[in-house]
C-alpha cells in the first residue's frame, strides 16, 4: 500500500464530505462545530500560561516600593510616590499619589504624562465606574479631575481599577512605609523564592483535569452522524471498493470535518479571545492581547486534532461490517471485556504510588508521573463507562412504554449513550478529586485572623500630624459607625541613639485606653505602666528616669525627644486589645505627651460598624479619604487565605465553568444529531398513535440512565484520585461530601438542561410527514 493510494482515498472522502449533498453537509457541519468548540477551548487553555506570564510581567514592570529604610537623594530623575490603595465594595482599587521632582522623572508604564495637582489618570474600567450611578460613593473618595487614561502596558487586566493622581509636598511625608522617593519603576530584585510543591501539583492537576474532557469531547465529535456515513459507504462497496479503501475514505471524510473544525476553532478562539477582554470572572480579567498561545502548542493542536479524528474514525469502524448491500450493525456485538479497561486506572495508580507521602518538604513532584497517572485514571472512566452501561442496561426489565422504548434503544446502542456522557463523567471525576485536594489543604493556606472582629470590623491608619481625637470624632459621626476609638503607638528607648533597651508606648484618651487595659482611674495627663503584657520591661518604668521618644538607629534618624518618667505614674493591668494582643510598656493620655512627640507616633482608629446600614464600609472609607488621602482603611475578616492558592482555585472554577459549558454544547449537538438520525422512526411511532409525552419521557430516560451510571463511576474514580492526591501531599484523607454532591449535581444539571433544550426539536420531528421520502 503506497502513500499515493492513501492520499487518493483520503481526498475522495474529503470530496464526499463537501459534495455529498445536504446529508454530507449537515454531518460535516456537526463535526466541524463540535471539533471547533474543542479546539477553541484547547487554544484558550494553552494561552492561559502566557496570559499569567504577561500579567506577572506587567505587575513587575510597574512596581513602586514605598517601603524601605533608605531614601533616594533628590535629583532631576526622581519622583515621590504614595500608596493610596483602597477598596470599593468587593473590588480592589490601586491608587498612587505621584510628584515628579525633575524633568527626567520616569513615567509609570501606560501613562503619557504626569497628572498635575488635583488631576488624575485612570484605568478605562475606573473611568466607566466613576461615570456610572454605581460609582457615586467612590467619586467622593477620589476628588480629582480625570485628564487621561492608563494604557494597557500599565494594567494587569481590562477590568482593573487603578489611578495615578498628582500631588505636591509629598517629600515632607516620606516615611519609608507608605511614601518614598524613587528613581525608577519595576522590581530591582525579582523573587527567587522556591515554588511550593503542593501549589505546583494543584496547578498541574488543574490543567490535566480541564483538558481531558476537551479531548474526550473532540473524540466524540468525530463520530457525529456515524450511522448515516456508514450507510453511504455501503454504496462505495457496491461500486467496487474494498473494505480498506472504504475505511480510508471514511477517514478522509472525518479529516475534512476536523480541518473545518480547526478553521471554526480558530474563529471561535478569536471571538472568545476578544470577548475575554470585556468580562471579569471572580475578579480576574485579561486583555485580549494576553491570550496568545505558544506557536509550538498551536502547531501541536493543529496536528494532533486531525490525527486523533482519523484514529478515532478508524477505531470506530473496526466493529462495523460495511457490505455492498448495507451495514451490519444489527448482529449481536461481542460483549465488552473488563480486564483491559481496569488496567488503565491501575496503571495510573501505579504511576502516582511512588509519590505517596512526599508532602511539601520532600522536593517537587515528578510532573510526568503526575500527568500520566491522572490522565490514565481519567481515561479509565471513558473505558469503564461503556462496559458499565452495557452491563447494566442488559439487565433492565419491563416498565412503562417510555421506559421500554428507552431501555431497548440503550440495549441496541449502549456505546453511543456512553459516548454522550463520557465528557461529563471525566469532568466530574476530575472536579471531585480537585475539590477533595483543595478542601484537604485549605487549612494550610488559610489562617485564622488574630483580630477580634466582634469588637471592631475596620482599622484605619491615620497619618501622623493629623489630630487623632478629631479623626475619631469624625468617624463616630459617619453613617454606619457605632463606635470609633483612636489609639496611637510608638517606642521609648533608654537612650536617644541605638538604645540597649526599649519599650512600647500607647497613647489615647481614657475611653480608648480602656480598650487595652483595666484602668484604676483616668483623666487627661495621666501616665500608666502596664503589667501582664507580652513584653514587660520594668527597668524602664523607674520614676525620674529619662527615656526618649523615637530613638535613632544606625542608618535611620529619629526625633530623639526626651521625657522623664513621672513619680505620679499609675499601674494598670493589660487586657487583650482589638487585635487580641496584650500590650506592654506605657500608656499615656494626650495631655502627658511632651511637645513634638505626637508626630513620632503611628495612629489607628478602630471602628465598630452597624452592619445593618448599607455601604457602611464605603462611608467609613470615604471619611478616611476626607481626613487624608493616605489614610488606609482596612476591613477585618475572620480568616485570611494565600493569594496564590486562591488564584489557583479561581482558575479551577473558571475553567470548570468553561468546560461544563462546552460539554453541554457538545451534548446538545450530539442529542440533536441522534434525533435527526431517528426522524423516520419517531415519525412512524407518532403515526401509529404513540403519544408525544411518551416519546419525550423515553428521550429523558435514555439520557438519565447513562448519566446516572456515569456520575456514579465518576464519583468513585474522583474519590479514589482525590484520596491519592491527598496522600501525596501528606494530608489526612477527608471527603468533603458537600463538594462531591455539588460537582455531581452540576453534571446532572447540565444533562437536564441539554435534555430540556432538545425537546422542541424532538416535537418538531414527531410529525407524520417525516415519513415522506424520495
């Protein structure tokens, strides 16, 4: 057999696909759309690593470190920048106040010129928000005139909220924390931190789990319209072709459909890529230009998809005898064998076994063994499901007319029924395993907040130089604020320079000090020494001793304000403050502070909110912005979670939603194709008096039985894979049944939605005129 003959037969099949009349066109269109959807999702998935890399590069390029012990000397290429990030409802707003100090001061990425005082340049998303009715509260917080927009190079996503506002006099506020002088943007020392092996494992498994259902779907799409195609191939046998030539012709027809699918997939990908820039899912957004898949991966998809389509077609035809007078399908097929189907999941478990108990402390997981093991386990679902459907439906008994019609159809074509739900089963199995893994390691990446959220729900840092008592009173008058307590903190040393011993200092009015200590009595001008704190320093509390506010250390000059410990100092017992810390050192009321000492303190206002007031947090943030643009209002939460862990989980949810939508579309196409092939049968049943309700129920049963078996098998494999992954990370095996049931329920919901959407076409096909033929 030479290559030329192969090529001629494949070309003949392709011509049949394009010139085979309406039937050929419909089948090729079904295959093309099915393969195209799969190709589009493959391309979008392969573009994700590049999108993440570009987001990281953009973030690195615009970094502006405001914290550090040293400050650049002023020059014509320096600028002063202040971090004024805020939160609006659930969205983060990246904010910066900037003041260039010379003509050569570098511009932030994406910004054409520095805004003047009272002006700002904003991201397109922030500009739209401020112009909408929903942005009224935020407009009060950003009282600057918009003079431009930030370009794409300065943003990490199309929906990012960000601004740069012009300011003056920032140099006087440099505090090495929120305000600093810089001469460049970008990270001077990129992180070389070792990746967490468990997070790498999570990322790897997420990609495998999301791509496997796509591969299964493409394989199923290659077999759309198979029965009609085989009947057409019988005509080729009648005019003299042998069985091998017939199979090659069928492969050519499938190849044409897959090539059309590649073209449609590219169109779908470009449309999806463009649409990706206009949506935000779980606070993640990208620009269309980010979604550029690697050329090597594009070539791999372009070669692998047609090759897989041809291979699937040839494999499917092995069990079909195409003769000149028809297709032999009615003969009882050989029973499917179980032993080789079990080898796949067993081999997968064997590949994962060497990494059991490895945890996060024993180096990285072998990515090839992980990928291979997970793939084999998930492929095992597609191999076991046809056997399970065949075995179960062969034993189903009598029932209603709808049940009997459904069971008989399943007994005649159990393989087709299994193929329809294979993608759902694989997706659910992978999702269950990942949910188990996420739930198991969640506690490692989630920490309980130390803050007492029953006493305060927000903490506002107030810049020094602003009267703390006045700020607290302003917060107390804010809608939604029940109580506002202002406390300031600082350091007292036993010498002005490089003290050998130092202690804490807390300043506030009597009411605020009672938040941190049990006071015997209190009035303005009192000083207390705390007992029972975490770091008591009794040697500093001797009457008559001179201590120094804000002492200097090498490389960092402080105010060095002298203060003498008074003889009238009282003792107080330390209690847990709103951050659940027992403070130590000294307590002072404002009247006891020496001149100039207030400017050396860091100041906080703790807010107790009335959660019944809508937008209470936004009112508090607006008040903070009125007090000072650099007042940082932070909402407290009972738990805090690793950002990278959260982003991986977000990626799983977004990817799973896309995969389930794709599989739902594939199921709908497959269901419509099945109904179209059975049009004459349905019309005959209606003509003989079968009720439409009965036929509708039969279609529902035909879908429900395989999906029930598929979800049961998927749950078993998913729980097994999840348990193995948990053992690999040295995490106790625990089944999160709520997640398991939710994943299975999502799969069942997709199938139910597809069945309901197929009902209108089904009823249109149930017409006696469907018996007409030419």
